[in-house]
C-alpha cells in the first residue's frame, strides 16, 4: 500500500524525522540503524555520506559493492540531482539565498551533516551545517577525479553578513568539479542502491561438516564401548 504524501509526512514527524514527501530514514542490515535514506519517488536507497567521510575517490571505487557497501555504487549526476530535487532542494546551481535556507536545512537534517562548524568571517559569526559528497565522474575530462554534490545551510550574526547581508542562507550544488583524487574528513560519497542487501548468512565450509561428523562418530563409539564394558 502506498502512503499519500500527507500520511507519509505524519509518519515521519511521529518518528522524529523532518517531513519530506520523498525521503525516509531507514535501517540497513549491513550498515546499522538509520544509515540509509529511501527516496520513495525513485525507489532508490542512499547511504548517508557521513559513513564514508574522508575516503578517497579511488578507495570508494574499490570498495563499492562489497562488504558494508554491498549493492551500493557511486551515484551519477542525474541520480544525485534527482535526489536533491526530490528532497526539496530548490536550486542546485550554487546560488546562495535565504529563500533556500529552510529546505536545505531540512534536507541536511534527514541525511545528517558531514560537517558542522562555527567560524568568524568578515566580522560575523557563521554557523554552518553541510553535506559534501563525491559522485561518479562520467566525463572524459580527468576521469580519475570525482564530481562533488553539496548542500549547505548557514546562519549569520554580526554587523555584516557575508551572504548578501542576510541572516540565513541556503546553498546547494550538483556538478561542481572536484579537482583532486583525495578527500577531506568532511567529504563523504553519494552511494546508491536499488535494494538493501540482507545480513550475510553463515554457510559452513565442507571441512566444518567433516569435523562435526567425526565428533559425532567419536561420541557414538565411546558410548558403544561403555555399553559393552557394562554388559549391556
């Protein structure tokens, strides 16, 4: 049964998750509680970028689809942009505005920030929450380097604001070229999957069966020997 947007919002609010008609935080059998976000519009699951903070592009490429990332691959430009739009991001062209602050902050609240900081800038105090995530570079220009998709939400206090004299500012971008193969500790990765992998099931090796059989045989022989010794 598919929930209506209104019903979905009520459920999310009841669970303590910011209301978005499309995004639902879920548990993953491999990555733990509240580790993935389901986009109900596309049916795709997104691993929270904070779980891959600091991993280089090459490392993510080498690990995708394995271990805790089973089923997950680096997202494409179209997938990241669709996620941002489904999640309420109004502008993905790196244009700061107070108009985008609330929707950008709601998106960050769902995924969790990869960095939260307070810093002085041009005489004001800037409080910022942000998600930075690398994704697949499908171009022929420096293919060894990833692209970057980010969302920021900042508040400013002081005599002069760095964001067009505003007190609140939201900013998001998809498609910004990231000129480097390494990553900082506040940049994760946008990893996406069409379904969640189940918890691995332990399958005994053939040698395990042999040892178990040998143990049972030894127990039987001991019991048989005791029966003969007692005349039974």
